[in-house]
C-alpha cells in the first residue's frame, strides 16, 4: 500500500458556514455528483461527442431509520492521483478533464460537505483512471472528513468498489462517492406533510433527477441513471430514472432567438404552453410509470407554475415566473403556465448552480427581452375549464361542417343529470356519436365516464353507434381498457364501439 498525504486550501469551518447559507437540499447535492459523472464521460469518435454513461445511485436506510448509506458511482474517466491531491479537494479546483457541467469546481466538495452534515458523518471516495498505473482491481481511496490535511491510499480493491453496487461492479475506470447521510437531511427531498417512508422519498428523488437531468437521459441509447434503494436487511428495489419532460397539454409554442451584448452574440430557445394535469393525478403511476404521480413539479399551483431554466442541458431552476415577469401578478389564471428556457455555456450560473448569475450582462439583457410586451414570450392566462370549453367549441364546429344537417349538442344530460355528455352528434339513426373530451392525458376513469354516457343514452331509448374519447395522449393501459370494453355489450345487447383519438387527430392545432 502507498499512502499519499496532501494539503488543501480548504478552510472547513468557513466552507461549511457558507454552505449552510446556500440551503441546498439533498437532491441538489446528489445532482452535483451526477453532474460530475456526466462531465466525466469518455470522448466518442467524433470531436465534441461522448460515449453514453450509466450513473448508479443507491440508498440503504439503516434498520433504525435514522441514517442512509448513499452511493453515487459512474464508469467515466475517473480521477488521477494528481487530480485528487492537487485539484478536486481545493476550493474551485477541478480535475484535468473539465466536462460539460464542471463550471465552478465546487461540486464534489459541496456535495461531500452537505451529505455529511458538515463532517458530522463520514465519506469515502473510490476512483481509478488510466493515468496512474494501478492494477486491474486496484483503486485510489480518499476517506473523510474534509480538512486541510488529507490522505489518499491506493489499497482499495474491486470488492471495496463493488460493495453495494448492482450495475457498475466491473468498471475499468470510474468514481464512486459513498457517504453516511442523516435522515433529516434526506427528508429535504420532500418537506411537505408528515414524514413519509423510503419508497415515497425514493420516488421523489427520482422525480427531481428526472427533471434536472432530462436532457441527458432521453432515449434508450443515451445516458442512464439507475436508482436502487432498500431498508437494511430487505430486498433491493431498482428503477431507471425516466426523463421527465415539461408536461404540455397538446401543442406548445417554441421560439429561437439571439441578441447581442457588447459585440457578442448569444442565443436562447424558449418554449411555453399549458400544463397537462394528468402527471399529478392519482393512478398516474400505472398510466405513465414510476415515479409518477409527480408531487414536487408541475402541480398547477400558484407557487409551482412558470418555466424551467436550462444551462448546458441541465435544469438548474424550475417554476420561474416573477423574476422574469414581476409586473404580472401570479393568480390562478397563470397556474397552468409552464415552459422551458434553454441557454448555452456562455451564461454563468451561481456557485451552487441554483440560478443564472444575476449580474451577468447577457442574463440582464435576456430578462429584458423576455419581459417585453411581446406575445411570443409573455405568459398566457388559461384555466383548465377554459381550454376544455375551447376544445369542445372547435370540435362542434368541425362536426357541424362535416355532417350537414346533423344535430350537434353539448353537455347532454343523462341519468337524470348525473352524467353530462360533452358533445353528442345525431346525424342519422345509424350515426349517433358521443364524445368525451379531455385536454390532458386520457385515463381509464375517463373511459368509464364515456361508457356511463353511452349507457345513459341506451336507458333513454337512444342507440349510439360510436363513442370517442378525445385526449392529449393515452397509454397502453387505456388502449387495453378500451379493447376490453369493446368486447362487451350494453343493456340492449349491442356491442360497445369505443375509439381513442388524440386532440391533434380531430382538431387542427393551427
């Protein structure tokens, strides 16, 4: 074994006090480590491109529930001995390979200080690169706490590396960070309500990571984040974190623009639209998958509407509204306003990566552009009832034009007023159609509403020929439910005839 003692310029007490003022939650600390992993991807064959990488995150809660062992591992280029002793543990220090998300050189130190509660618990860092002549199963190992006097050993084995991992046991190079975290800090992933269990909290962490890193984990052949968790002594539960996109209801507006400040040109991309509420609906986990229903983002509430800000592919802030449009009061009319603002590497972020540098000239100019009274940038007011009413009126106009002389009515009541059919078309005795309209993603419960309308018509002596559920999108589960319904008959012995249609298929968007 060779032990290397090295000095850092880290004033730990001052550093921890500064971090306390930043108030970065658990997901922010984990996000910093994942940023480092994506920045450590191996170069691809084409200049400027990188090979896909898997980041493994594990959470193991102690039997008494008070702490967790948290690990974040990757199979990137790893850190060399020089990186460890001269770079990454110094304030602002970075490794020799500076990646896409390595801007300030504080990520690793921030994460370690936060996860350990300012050295209240401990950490380990295992790493190997191609630069130090280590044996195939030999790793560099740094043990906390953070201090001005630290050591790195080269005696860690592959067993040390692989402990607690499931997907990255056999890496050639890479880095793994392991820390003991107090539950009260992990609880910052979701602060509302009574203290929930590990399953719920792991889903909320998956929600955070799926939003923060969506531009890096889109598609089956892209980077992946694998999240595994368990209570000590129980079976592991594994999830692949999905890319959680801005959930637009139907189509949204996209704008690409550039502007010039002091002779330098800057570009940005901006999307805006209205929120699809189905992402937070009960049952979204079976309709869409884990970690739905969302609980931290895209809630359609006064405090959580607005746009996401993306720098170099990383979502650094969500729900931004008043700092761009302070003169527009946040009312319920804007609760469904969502969007995304994407800027490039020439926009600086704050040191804790929770916003754009407010003193940068390019950000001040962009704020001015976005805040101008221009329809392509400004938020639009819309409530859910507004949009469903608009959809209904458009559909009725289309049906009246398609079926000349037909009766097209809205809110047709059946079951004594207990159920309203959104749109009812009577073109002939053999062409009676009912429509259930949803501006959000369709759900199985919406199908039941349509079937209740069908059954109500039959009870009133009307034999419908077609029922159509029109929605923004639909899942395989809903398709299966429609197939099951169509295999049955109504009380008059006629087979149900139900179809699914996306809004874009029945109502032109522009």
